[in-house]
């Protein structure tokens, strides 16, 4: 008997939750995670857009980015709800293809977000233009080292889309626009703090005249920072990072790091919902939507607009 | 089937040890089953999207892997042990199957056999550590969990392996033996789950292996004193669990059409939870396969239903936690009586 009352109470709770859903467009977003601050910021942006465009959204993602099958189950449940459109950031595009084909067959427009989906089914992808963002970091680097000298780069890997785009964005901009700057080394540290630290130290050892150092993601940036610190080169080498995180934010506040590029997760969430609504209205749009990025340093780190996109 | 060398007195004394638990387990099964039915009715009333062929298949598919793992771990828990490595062991077998089929370009059937073989070997190793070297099951299988996780990452080079050269591999899970049922094509993964459940149920209830599994969990010392080599049977139980992990590995690799080496950690807890919700006692000597399957279905139905109702994800987790605690509490109340 007791068990029945509890189930009844649970059922009532569910009715309450379900009745909140009004009769408007329903757009589920299946993300790559939900606990991490980055995904919470994406969710926040999506919720804001839901309010602005008067649609209902749900935001779900697996507990870890390894749980490909759990994400597929979420996708299956989302499709069972007969949504009007779908936002999706695939953990593994190939595993999701059968479900995306189902969505296509049911004429449910799919909008990819963040790293996107490796398929032609999504109408567009709302993500950071990493090439443009890294090129901007190159401009900042040139400005801060006075347009000449040696710089080095540590990237997380040479296989992921973000790794390739950020490396090429930075390197190509330096090569094409700043002939007096030479890139002496590009190394890969798997985004691991310790490994990147060792790499950075070795590079500094080999190139005593190094003037600037770019770390292409959070782990790489912290590695670069640690390396510069341990070699006693703070103030002599300009450090530029990417993404955020408690350590990076603290280093920028103290001036040990000159500044960093941050993606705009709020914008990613907002644009995903915005373009899903546009798709439902039959509007045409390009295959890639740049969700923007910000440069942040000591001067603007407390700006509410920047604060909203940084995570600890 | 009877092991002649041990003689009938041993069998009789074991029957005595395991007697009296059957009725209690049956009651828990009925309780678990009615909870599942209640859940299905509640969700069906709350959303028109829940009780639809498409969604019911989604629920069954979501149950398949956890259900298979839970069957294996049920055997281990009945002996009074625990296996924390089933999730990563599954991943390891999936990676080995992928290595065989996609990297070495061998036929699909060899990939399947490789997964089953590797699973059995890992389970056997855990069993030897526990039975012969007397390591606590918790520690031995925790070690095995890390070991298999690391090996998966090494062999797959930390990247998924895709079965691009063997399109038939995906059919193992996602094809259907009954393609004539147009709107309700039950995927093979689900059929394999039910087939394994029936087989495991038979083994547990009607073979000497099953009888010793219960007996070891109820009173290992008494079984040993009646002249039975309990170590050997315990090792066998862990090896069978490993073999079943191999089946789960094939199912998940086939469903995702790839072996994902980073996946697997945390899945052992879902499997243990399913067994416990279904009435398997963590102190050993008690449990049924039917109960475990119902437990696995309660978990996946709950998760799916809460998603269908658009309950925020954080609350989905809270609700699942409450249900697990409640199920175990009811089980304890029942035993106290």
C-alpha cells in the first residue's frame, strides 16, 4: 500500500511537470553533457531563446562524454515525443545516423550545435568559428609582442576538428599578416596539464628568445602558463590562452596570462533554438552559423557580458 | 546433471541451505512486477507519446545492454560476491571484437567469438583472484575494472573503432528476426536479452551450477564442509559473468556500429541496481533472473517515461535514486517479517 501512495505522489509530480508544457512548438536539445558549466551556459542561452521565440525546449545530455549509447537513448526518447524540431550535438555522429534518418523521414528539422554532426541531415550547425577565433588570438599576440619575434604554440591534438581549426587559424594568420613573427614550434599535449607543461618547458629551453606562447585549449593554456612560470619567464613571454576555467581566470586577473579567447556557449544555445524556429517557418539560411567568441583580459574580465560566458 | 562424485548427502544438505528463500523471492518478484505495470500505466495516462510501438521498442533497446549485464552480475551477487568490472569488461570485449573484425579484417563470427572468449578469460581471472588468492571481490573486480578500461584505451588507441568494413555487424543488435511485423519490429538485441534470460533462468534453477551458486551465497562454509570444491564453482560463476559481459559487448558495439573505448564505467552500478531492485540480495543466497529483468525494465521505463514527460534531467536522477532506495527498503521490510 505504502508503495502505491509514493507512486501516486510521483505521478502527481509528473502531471504538474507535464501540464507546464503548453501547446507551442516543442524543440528538444540533445547535448554532449549537462553538468559541466559550459553546457549549463548553452542551456541558459537555449532557454532565453525559448522565451524570446515562445517555444518549449528541453535540454538533456549524458553524464559523461563517453556515454554514446545513453545519448542515443535520449535521442530516441526525444523523437518519440514527436517534436517540431531537434537540436543535436553528436558524441558520435555515426552511431546517431539511423535516428537522424528517422527525424528526416518524419520531416523534423535537425539543427546541429557545438561540434556538430558529421552528416548532411542537419540544416545547419551553430558553433564557434574556431579558425576566426584563433586568428584573432594571433592578431592579439602580434599586438602584444610588438609585431616581431619568435612565438610557439601548444595545441591539444592534431586530429580533432577544434585542434586543427585553432592551430591553422593562428598559424596561417601569423604567416600571412606578420612576416616579422616566426612560429618556432607547434606541439601537441593532448590537453593534459602536465604533458603540456613539460612540452612548454622544453620549447622555452630550446628557444631562449621566445616572446609569445599560445595554448589552444584550457589544458594547453595552463600547461604553457606553468612552463613559463617554472622557467622564470613571467613578464618576458606573452601567454595567450583559450576557453576558461578557474586557473586561467586567476592567471588573467593577476596578469600572468595576457588574455584568452572564450567561446560563447550562451550564443550557441540561443542560435540553435533561433535557427530551429527559422527552419519551422521555412526560412533559408547558410550551412554554418558562427556563434561568436570573445577576447577577454584583465580589463574586461568583470564585464557582465564576459562573465556570463566564462566558467570556473 | 548431478555431480556424482559428491554424492547425494551433499545435494540434500545444500537443498536444506537454500530452502525457504524461494517464497520470499517470489513475493519480491510480484512486487517488482506490479511496480513496473503501475509505472507503465501511469506514464501511458500522462502522455499519449509513451505507449506507442516506437517508444516501447526504444525502451526495450535501452534495456538490452543493462539487462544482459544485470543477468551476469546476478549470478555473482547470489554467491555473495560483487563484480564492479562488468561495465569496462563489456567495453574491452567490444574493443576486441572491433579489433578482430575492423582492424584484422576477419569474419564477423570470429569477432563475436573473440568477445565471448576475452570476456570469459577476464571473468576467470577475477574468479581466480577471489577464490584462490582470497582477494575481496570488491577489490579484485575494481582492479579488473581499471585493467580492462586501460587495455581498451590502449588497444583502440583511445579512439572509437568503426565497423565500416562489416555492415552485417550492426545487424546483430539492430536487425530483426521478425521483419514481417511492420510497425513493431523487435530488434535482435531485445530478442537476445530475452533468450539469454530464459537460458540463465534455467541454469540457475535447474542445474547443479545454479544450485551451488545459491548454496555458496547462503553458507559457503557448510558447502565446503560437505566436500564440494567451492573455489572451482566460484571461479566458474565469475567466468560465466565474464562470458555474459562478452554478449553485452557485442550488443553495444553492434548497436553503436563501433567500439567506444572510453565507455563503460558506471554501467556496473546500473547492472547491480537492476539486480537489487529485482530482489537479488546483496548478502547473497537469493535472487532470480526474472526479478533482475524486471528490475532492468523498471530502470529504463522510468528513465524513458520521465524523459517523455520532459521532467528536467536533474529531477530524473533524483527520482531514479528514490525508486532504488525505496525498492531495497521494501525488500528489507519483507525479509524482516
